[in-house]
C-alpha cells in the first residue's frame, strides 16, 4: 500500500516536472501566440503546484532564465512582454527568499542597475518593510529588466535622415494686369 502511494507520488511529480519543462521551453519557441498563452496561463499555475516542495536551485534558475530568454525573443510584442515580465516577477518574488541564486541570474541582465536590484531585493526580503502596491512593484520590476532588449532590437541600426534640400521650383511669372496694354477681360485673369 505504501509503495503504491510512493509510486503515484513520484509519477505525479514526474508529470509536473515534464509539463514544467515543456511549458518553460516553449517560451523561447518562435511562436508569439504560444508564448503569450503559455506565459499567462500555464507556467505559473504549474510552478505553483511544485513550489512547496524541494526544488533544485538549478531548476529554479532555469525557470527564471527561460522566462528572460522568452523576453529576449518576444519582448518586442507588448502582449508577450506584459505576460513574461509578470511571470518573471512572480517567480522572483515568490522563490527569491528561498533561492539566493535568483539574484545572480538577475544581475546578469545587461544594463541592470545593481543598486536598484539591491533596493528591490532588500524590500522583498525585509518582513518589516513597507508594503508597496502591486502596480508600483510591477513598474519597479519592469525598470529592472528594461536592459533585456528584444533580440530583434539588439542589432537594429538607428536611421537618421538629414534635412534634404528642397527641389528647384520655377517661380511663377507675375503679370501686372493694370500696366498691361492688353485689353482687360475675363480671359486675361486666368
């Protein structure tokens, strides 16, 4: 009886880990719709199920790295950016107190302010710190990961068009209708 329960438990954990691996891998596929749906509906729901157990630190860093990789690939799409940044924030805020390795992953983001990361981390880790509203937390986290440019924008060359000279245009000849010796008529006006 006990063996049966252990087998069911191990099988259940294996299924969750397989689904987690598949869903977090799919964030970096070249499919924007899939990325958005997976990030907004599946990834956090699955991770929340196994979060209470003992996860390996390598697995936790891989989850956050997969989300950041998804941001790099799909970050130019606003819908994906919102879903992925929300997922990254949930992973960091919920798993950071138990896993110090997540700070090292965040520190590897290009152009991240280590001072701002330290302040964010300090506020997150201090139980006596003043609680900040969710919108402000999201904005602070988005500022932290702002250095992670989308892959399509990393090597984009800025185009600067200088002011071009105006085209040569012949000036219209002005006819002085009053000094003209021609008879004034309706045809002369046009």
